[in-house]
C-alpha cells in the first residue's frame, strides 16, 4: 500500500508538471483527488490494515494528498499567469502606431466674411434682424418707392410667384418690415439671400447674398452715414483703407451714393484686381427717402435715417482674390479647405 501511494505521488507529480491547461488540471484533480479518484480508492482499503499499520499509512496518504493539492495549486497559478501573459501580449497597444486623422470641416468663405461684418456692426450697436425670402411685391418694391412700371424694376430681373408675391431681389424690404414694427431709434443690419433671374457666369448667380443696414433717429445726417461706413470699411479692410463716396441714384434713398475703396492691391494705381480703375465699388447707400419713412408711418419731418446695401459675394471675392463666383456654390472641398 505504501508503494501504491508513492506510485500515485510520483505519477501525479509527473502528470501535473506536464499539464498546460486548466482543463487538463481539472481532469487530473478528479483523477487523483476526486470521490472516485485513485487516492480515495486506496483510502477505502484502509479497513483491511492492521491497527499498527493504519496510522502510518493514514499519515502517508495525507502527505500524498497534501503534496498533490499543493502541486495542483501551484500549477493552477502558473497556468493562470501564462494565460494572463498571453492575453496581455495579444492585446498589446502599439503606442508608436500613427493615429487616424480626422477630417475637420471648414467655415465657408462667405460665412467667414459675414461673421466678420456682423461683428463690426454689432460692435457699433446694431441689431441683426431677419426677413422673409418670399416677399410681397409691396415690401420688395412698392414701399421702397419703386412703383409698378418704375424703370428700376427692369434692373432687377424678378422671379414672380404671382402678381403680388416675389422672391426678394434685395434685402431692402427688411427696412420696411422693421420700420413698420419698431419706433426709432433703429439701428439694424439684415443679411440674407436674394434672388434675381440672372444667368450664371463668373460674376452673376440667380441666388446671392446681401447685407442691408438701416439707421433711423432724430437728427441723423449724411455725416453719420459717412462716419459709420468709413469705420466699417477700415475695420473690414484695415485702418489704412481709403474710402470714396460717389453720387448715385436709388429710388429709396435721397441723396444716394456708391462707396468705393481704394484698391488695396495697387493703392489706386490700377491693376488687374480693380480692372485698372484704382477703386473697387463695395456698396450702395443714402439717406432714407422721406416717402419711404412716410410709408412706414415715421414722420419725415421728425426723423431722418440712412441705409446701405452690400453684396456679400463681392466682399468675399475681393478679400480672397476669387475671380469666379461659382466657386462659392460648388462646395468643392479642395476650394473650401483653403480658408
Ligand atoms: N438694394 C440695393 C440693390 O440691391 C442696394 C442698396 C443701395 C441698399 C442703397 C440700400 C441703399 O439700403 O441705401 O442694389
């Protein structure tokens, strides 16, 4: 029996040290220590032993059990460690791998310029208001002193929805909507889309953007208009910009003017950018016509005002030296990612 026990111990040691998985260990545990295991089988025969032999064999059997148990535990720990190492190795993070680049979007150049313009006017105390793009003929023309059959209508090829409703050809109708609702003092700008039935080329598009400005209060003069616009132009194009006011005509302002900035490329010498003129036209403006004030129930004997209208695409084309307006609307990321 003693030898049997020693055999079991030796065999178990050999088999356990050869085991390499948890599964194998479990099979060995059942084989040696389980209820139907080899050691149990021997212990069951203890009854046959003499009273002197019993404690000796019993002690030996316990020793064998303990040594097998100890070996099982250490093998278990070893296998667990190996599995852990294998897992760690397979899940290793290579911190030297280059990361995946995220493609960042860009602000559209028109949005960049619009945001700059808004910031300048907001800095001078203007509010930003919105108006409808589908507009009554009354607001787009009539109330702005452009009655039916007025020649100014011909210069703005209009999309008519019906006889009384148009796609607005300018942002000026927002002036009327604001003056109808709000008592002076009024100081607003209104940026937005406008529509004209023009065919597409490098400088024309049936949809483009304007920014309207309007100031109405007691005692507003042309000097306020000049001061405001000079400040605006210097903030937009730089402190050393030179501004010129040229007489012009708009039905809704009297007197009216167009504003040019001296070409910042050639400083007035004449170059490709300014088409050899030395000056670049950037906006239309004037003192709000008394009839327009009266149309909105604002007494022209008490109040005066000035207005201005600016083409956003033009400003952006000048700023970025873009020679074809269509680039703004193509949304080619190779173009857009340059700004
Ligand atoms: N609405 C004019 C246009 O589309 C631009 C304009 C000129 C607006 C003079 C104004 C202004 O408010 O005073 O051509």
